[in-house]
C-alpha cells in the first residue's frame, strides 16, 4: 500500500468520526485509531509470515492541536474560503523572527498576497492567497508542522 493511499485513508477515517478501523491485505495490516475523536493514529505491520519478525510502526498525524476551533469553523465555513497548505512542512507567520507577521486577523488581502511561509526540506515557500478578502481566522500556530491540504486560514471573500 502506498503512502498516498494511507494518507487518504487517514483523512477519510478522521472525517467519518469512526473511532477505529482495521484493514488487512495480503502483505500489510493497518489499524487506524482516533484518540478521543481527534487525531488518527496509524499502526502498520506486516502479516506474520514464518521466520519473519512483526514490526509495528506508529504513524501519527502531525497536526497541531487546533481541535478547539473546528466546531466554530464548521458552522461558519460555508461563508468563508479556506486557504489550505499545498505542501507538508513547518508553518511560519513571518518571514524572519525579527519581522512582523505577514497577516493578522481582520487584515484585508488581495489575490497574490503572501499569507505565510512553509519550510519544507530547508526551503522556504511563500504561500500566496488565491482570493481577495479579509482574514477571519488563522487556524495554525506559528512554527507548527502542517500536513498537505491542512486548513491554514479562513478568508471572507465579500
């Protein structure tokens, strides 16, 4: 099973609200458990074959604890545009430690405005807005790890 398929499975289980899912295939056994309904934890182990040691590799999603804001986001999300992370890396709100943040809640932005920087493999990638509007909420803490397609900002396009 490929990593991308496992990531999609984790996302599906997280959205479905299931507390535990087990999947057995010819050469792999995967168990996805959610801790108190928030973050999925994945264990993957080969099916036992004679003279083969079983290996457990926990793969926990590295999302920061933004669970508190999710109920509010789901209610208001229909009116707002969600800016999502295009890559996996570390989220930074400012270009360097001595500089101000790119954006704050309430700031007006235009299409192409730099919202944040995501560091991936020692490269700093500017994340630009695809819409014009007003920043309603910043969903990730500074210097936090982010996953692909993780919501970063809520923008009111009106």
